[in-house]
């Protein structure tokens, strides 16, 4: 029990940081992206697995735009590397939690838990960063289509010039 009392604040800090990162990452996912075509709103994403699929009908008219859309969708697919690192990290956390203290190896237990948590967090943040950077491909696909085709697609994607990040606010009432 003494060991858990020392480990508890570390877990609370990790859970708090991870929940802040998760809430920011899922904030963009809760709202469906839309594009304006002929004064009508068109859903851009057909689901989590087919991002940008809602624009395929229009982007197929232009070969460059279609190729960029295909590359965008290919790069957004989950990778074996990401799945493997997340799985290894989860197994490390589980091994650290299951490990008994018979040998007095509290340090090994902490190493497994912390190492696994870091591995899972890095895998998650890497995949989200790659997905964010791939948005420029979809923007390029729409730009290529708009150069040569009608009706125009009005779609805003994040650019490098825009500030992005997350904030943490505290409120206090008197």
C-alpha cells in the first residue's frame, strides 16, 4: 500500500496531461467538416476511415486533384508502426501493473509503467501530427480542382500560418 501512495500522484499527473491532450485532439473530430459547393454544404469526411471522401465526386473531374486526394487518404490510414508501438506501450503498462513486489523491484515496475505511458503518448501524438500535416494535401487537391473546374469548392483547411494549439484555463469564484 505504501508503494501505491507514492505512485498515485504520478498517475494523476499522467492522466491529467493525457486527458488534456485527448480532449484537444478530439475537439476537431466532434464537428464534421463541410465545404460549400454551389451554395450548398457538403460533408467532407464520410467517416474516420475515409477522410475527404465527400469531395471525391467533384475532385475526380481533375486528375491532379484526384491523385492528391488519393495520397491524402493513403497517408491518413493507420500504420503498422503506430499500432505496434501503442500495443507494446500498453503491454508494458499492463506488465508494470501486474508485476508483484516480491523482489523489491519497485524501480522496474515504475520503469515499465512510465515507459509504456510515454510510448503510447508518443505514438498517439505522432499519428495526430502526421494527420494534421496531411491536411495540406487535401487543401492542395481542392486548389488544383478550383483552378480548372466549376463549381468552385470553398473549403478551409489548417495552414502553417494559422496558430494552433491548446490552452488551459482556470476559473475562480469569490
